[in-house]
């Protein structure tokens, strides 16, 4: 079930909100836990059992780790078992067939069968949440949650279950026990949900259509047509994922939860390091806190720092999918970040910010080409077309698509900038104009609904991760 589906917006969500606020406060976590399972099992109910196992196992391990904390060896063994089982689940469901495909290239192993399993939706996100919980309990960063329903609500909470953000238990532990739902917070949640919905439906989907119309004919589109297509995908993936994250945060607020921001205008970054402080913040900070820093971070010399970066970015690429292109994408960012650590970062600070913007956008754009094409041959061909003029500058087809989508492209580019946020704060400060915000929100919701009714193109790119 997608947040941008009509059945979610006009059936599931109203029913859940109504039930939630009609119930006494002490029953609300249990109610959320049940409706979370309904949401997750919609269409594929068998997946519920896998998530329930992950919840029960990690909850039990957290309780045991806390119980035996004074016996460090026992606690460390329990933590290791928890991490191994969690990674084993993720590895089996996400990477088993990929590994078998690699092994089939070895003489004598050509006949290895495929596992043939479907990737459970959201497993990369909820496994990372359960792992962060047990690690934090071991580190004494948070007490163990003794109520299995409260813990199950945390792991399975439907707004962030499918595609993040990756929420740390310690960040919402108090909210699970005692949260305050207010009319103002509820209204803010609706506005944030509508903003995210608009990013997804009005911008990401349209940029996706433009990309899908351009990349199959890339060899005929001309140099600018190839770059236009890549830019369309660059905008699509941002508004797709940032839109989902905004919707998740907005839904959380409707139920009294506050999630941390997952995107902070990443396309205004002035370096690749800055970009990754702004893009998918919950994932990058997860790898920082649970992989990079435990490995030693940047405290043990440049050689060790680069080695730690290599491990983190190999794993970051692999986290996104069982495919060579994702690994290549992760290693690509390792190289860029390593250069910035070594010397490039210092140079960029001395140059005008405009240089940093151009540098970052250029390399991020190239990175999205690596990210998109699972077929390495198609990837190389597209990259070659970006730097040759064999098909001219701009074909008639590409020109036609550019003219058709130019207004939306300009709106999408403007929406990548914080100027809208600044304008919003100025408007909000003038309380007498608050009705304008409500009217705009209602109009945008109507436009999104009309768009959803009339179009069939409505993917969520990060659902496959």
C-alpha cells in the first residue's frame, strides 16, 4: 500500500486516525501495532510473520543484554548473536540470489539453483532499526523496552516502515510512553503530508515520465537530450524519496510522533561531503554511528580513515541493492569523499560557493546514472553519450519533451531550493494570512488527487531497497 494511493488516503488513513483518537490513551499503542501489521501485510500477508520474528527476537535480545549487562562477555555474546541473526535475515532475503549468481561463474558450480524468494518490502529499514536498538541497549545509550507491544509499535510503525526514515529507538522512546497529540501538531502533520504528496505525485512522477521517455532513445537524443534525461532522473529520485520522507514525518505528527528530518536541500550542497550530510540523513548517520566510528572513524590516521570509508561506502552501496551497479555507486562516492578528505575539501573551501555547487551537482548527476542502470553495458553506453556529440546537440524528440516539461522542470528546480522554506516562515509569521496556507494546502491536495485518479504511473523508487 502506497501513501500516494487513493485507498490509503481515503480509506485506510481516515479509519486508522478515527480509531486511534476514539480509543483511550492506554490502548493506542496496541491499536497502532495491529493497524501497522494490516498495513504491512496488505497484499502479501505472509510477510507479517518475518517482521514479527524480527520484532520478537530483537526485543528478547535487548531484554537479555540489559539483564546480563554486568557480565560483559555474556552481553557481548548476546549482542553478537543478535547482529548475526539480523544480518543473516537481511542477507538471505536480499543477497542470496546475487551471491549464487556470482558462484555460478565458478567452474563446477554452474548448476546451483536460485533461491527464488521475493524481497520483503522494507526489510532493509526495519532490520537496521532492530539492530540499532540492541546495539544502543548494549552501549547503555537507552534502556531496554520491557513492553513488547510498545517495541513492536516502534519497529512496525507504518509511516516509516516501508521506506524510512530509519528511526532510532532512543529518539522516540519517550514518545512511545507519553506523547502529546495537539490540534496544531495534527494540522502541521497534514501540511507536511500534503507537501510530501505534492513532491511525489506532481513532481517525482512527472520527472519519471520524462526520464522514461528519454533514456530508451538516448543514442538519438543528442548531447543535451542525454543530460536532460539524467537531470530528470536526478529530480525524480529526490522528490520521490524526499516526498515519501515528508509524508512519513507528517503522518507521524498526526499520531503525536516527531521524526527527524531525512533531507535538507541536498542539491544545494557545496561538496560531496556536504551532500551526504543532507541526503538520506538517517541512513548516513546510521552507518556513521554503527560502522564508521566503531571502526575507528578518523581518529587513527589518514590510512585507517580511508580504509574505514571504503568499508562504509561498500556497505552503503550494497545496502541499496544486490547488484553490481549499487556497489559501484558506493565505491564511486568513496573515491570522491576520499579525495575531499585528502586535499579537495580544502581547495573547495577557498573557492567561490558557485564552484562547489557546480562540482557537487555534476558528480551527483553522474552518480545517479551509475545508480539507475543495473546493466553495466547500458550504464557505460549512457555515460559515453553524456560526453560525445555523435547524435548532435538536441534531437527533435528531446526538444519536444523539453518544451513540454519545461514549466515542471523549472518548478522542480525551484523546489530544490530553500527559498520556499524562507517564504513559508515569513507567511506563517503573519497570522492574519494563515487561511491562505490552508487554501493552498487544500488546492494542492485536490490537484494530487486528480493526478492520481488520471494516471497509472505511481512508483516508489526506494520500496525496492
